[in-house]
C-alpha cells in the first residue's frame, strides 16, 4: 500500500480491479512488470464479483433449489413450502463474495501487485490524481484502463427512490416486494426477475422491443419464454415506460405501447435497460484519449488508445460487455506489454443467460449468419430427445448447431436447457480449432448426459 497523500511511481498502472483489470495485473506481474492497481472498492473483483455476476448467480442457484423441490412432486417426492430467511440468504451471498475476494487479495500479494484504493482521474498521459485513496497521485510509464460499465439511467423518467432499483441495489435484497416491475427484457432483467419471482414477488416485465432477449435466436428463447409465462405475472412487449412517481406504498407509472401492464402501481421497480462504459469521469481528454459519442474508448487491434502508452480493455471499449472477454483481453495485453507475441483474435466468444432454463451461444447466431448472407445449414434437436433430460424432468430446451454448407465447419452453436452454460465451451473450442461436423460427431461423448446431444446434432449432417 502507498503512503496516504504521497506520489506513487509504477511501470504499469491498471485502472480498475475487475476481471479484466486483475487478470492483466497478475499476468503482467508474473511477466516481471512492476504493476499497480487502483480500484475504488476495498477489494478486487469489480462489479462482477461484488455487485453483478457472482451475487446474482448465487441467488439464482438458491431459486433453482426451490424450483427443483417443486418439480420433485411429479417424481414422487414432496417437500413442504420453503421458509425464507432473507437475512441468512444475504449472509450466504456475502460469504460467497468474501471468499472469492479473499482469494484475489491473496493472489495480489503472491504476485506482488501494489494495490491502491481510490478513484483515479487522468492529470496527463503519464499520471493520475487519486481521490479518496492511499496515494494522491500515481505516475506511470504505461497504463491500462479497465473501469468497466454501469447501469443506464432512464433520464427524465427514472426517479430517486429506494423503491426504484438498479441491478446493483436489487442484489442488496433489502426485502421481497409483493409486486415488482422490471423495465427491460434483457438478460439482467430476466435473471433478477426470476430471482425475485422465485422468492415470492409477483413480477411484471416491460420491454419496448417485440421480444425478450433481443439479438438471441428466437428458437432458443421460446423455451425460456414459455417458462417465464408461468413465473411472471405479465410480459408486456412493444411497451415502454413514459413516467414514474412515488405514491403511498409504491411507484406509479405511465406506459405507452401495445400491451401496458394491467396495474400501474408496483411496490418496487427495477430499471434494467442496458449498461454504459465508466469513462466520462476519467478526464480522458487530459491524457489525449478519444472516446465515441457513447463513451466507449477507441482502441486499435492492440488495445492502444490515442495515447500510445495507454491501453483499454473490457466493457469500457465496447461489446460484447462480458467478464470473460475482458479477462482474456487482460491476459493478452499483459503478455503484449512484456514483449510476447500475443493477440486477441477469438473466433467465438460464448454468451450465457443464467435464467432457468439457461440460454448459451457462441460464434454466429442464425440471425447473424442470415444477415451476412452466408450459405449455412442449421441442425437442431429438442431436449426431449435426451434420456438424461427426461430423467431430470427437464425437457424444456433445444440444441442447435450452425454449419457452413460447403465446408461443414461449425460457425455457431446455440443451447437452451439446464446448465447449458457449462456445455457451450465445447462449441467455442470446436470453432477455435476449425472443427467440422464429423470432428464433433466422432468425438466420444459420455452417456447419459445432456452434452452427448452435441455429438448427435453434429451427426445429423451425415443424414
């Protein structure tokens, strides 16, 4: 730790301690580069660990247990209705976070990475001022910006109220509201909507577009949509919120569109309409760094900004805004700065929606393949064809593979079903290796598993 009020000097400064930042720091330090991380939170991990990926998946795993107990009645085992101890649930979430944060702190010490707590703003292209931190100024030779993103605010509509939640405050789980309106039908809104519905809230979703999870193939979304029709009170598509105000006991909203909710008042409202990069508070112009109109920092193929000694990775440079993408970018930039031959050139970046059922895809979606005018073949199989899925009582899903027609090379994979996020990496690996349908079909998959369906779908190319 640096001395409070002092100036700290370092070879490499990492601004932001999330997945991209701490992976870049650990890798750079292991490569022999003197490395410092400045992070506003007391522990490393960023939004993903403390206010996003990990806490939301912790809650989702608890809700999955509740759903599994309900489904078991059809199999001859009946459980009493669950009793919720919200304080204990919050405590379990915090225990998970603390364990992982402690592990990162240990790794930082192991790699001899200097950590400075505070908020950094550029003073020029070789130094930052630090507010509320252990040092007031950091001078560096090279820097990597890995500041991530934050929830979009509905300006002119969203009000300041403890009843109006963001993805961050929703994870505090202050209570379980009787009714909850989720604004936005993307993956964050649906995941958190299922958490609250599973814990007892009556959840309504409002989405301005014609379908939930825009961008995902519709055949992958349909099994989830059917499930959400049971879990949620309403899903109101092609509808948007035009106003909100606090009233006694709730939030009153106004809507416009094809299907406004039956009720206009809800106990709480969750705003989940996307994310914007954390870049505007960095004083980028003082370092000569350029950003686009949305705030995404402009970089070249080597993640270099307009300032030749400053780089940027992760959400702050644009889509896909995924932790695992930032992680790999962090490793690549750390190797590159150490003089190693490194490049970030993935053929496929997997995406997972951790709803129940999960949706996962990698490579091209069918929508993208069609938009690009490719000559492709789609092969798919419903989860009901899997003996394992039938035995689990989980036939709500589909497995799909997209092949180039002339070469039979895999160019895309999409899966919907229980824990398909654990299987999508096989498709990503196949695409990285340039695998064709025969390669996948001839790979021995264990039986009975859900994963064996990947081989069976690939084998359909020989029919």
